[in-house]
């Protein structure tokens, strides 16, 4: 078996980026952290932190949530995700896959509602959970394609 690789999942929001990392077998996603920034367009520190995590976890590919509208059209948030994906590609040299995340934030809120967290605590972790769901759906698709 070759050297283990990991995949990073990112949920890109206006002032936060939720981060998840796969295990080495590419079966499960774990939430790592939520990177916050003061202003939407100030990405230098966010990108620097993502680079640190890529190095720390030996990440070889990035799956970035792509928030298309439910009717499959591309809106403002999706365009911002595309721009962020381009920046990540240029900065890290890694492949960046835009992954349909239309229902992940809703799902993340449902999961947290079941956990009974109050609004403030939920706000702190929802992006990390969304990143886990984005990455996990990608990993599930990978393992399905290996089986067929």
C-alpha cells in the first residue's frame, strides 16, 4: 500500500471557513476547526492557516463546498466559492474539487438541533459540521466508485 493521503473538506462562508480532514483510509471525515476572519475579503490569514493544516495533515486534495441554488443555478455565494477555490489552487498547488453542498448547512443545523445546543454554541460549530458533511459525502462517493 502506498503512502497514506488525506483529503481536506472546506465549508466557505462569508466570515468563516469550516475545516474537516479525512482519515488516511479516506473513509471518514473529522471536523478540525473553524477559521474566522474579520472581513469577508481579507483571506491572507485564512489561506495561511489552511496551508498550515495541509502540511500538518499531509493533505493531497481539497473538497470545497459549492453552494449552488436548489434549482442548480450558480449565485453569488457559489461564485465566491469558485474564486476562493482558484486562490487555494494557486496558493497550494493542490487539486480543488467543487462539491455540491446544497443541503449540508440545513443538515448540519438539524444534527445540532438534535444535540440540543443553544444558538451561540451552534453558531460556533455549524461550519465545522457542514465541512464534515461535505467531505463525508465526497468520501462516500469515492468508496462507492471503488466498489463498482
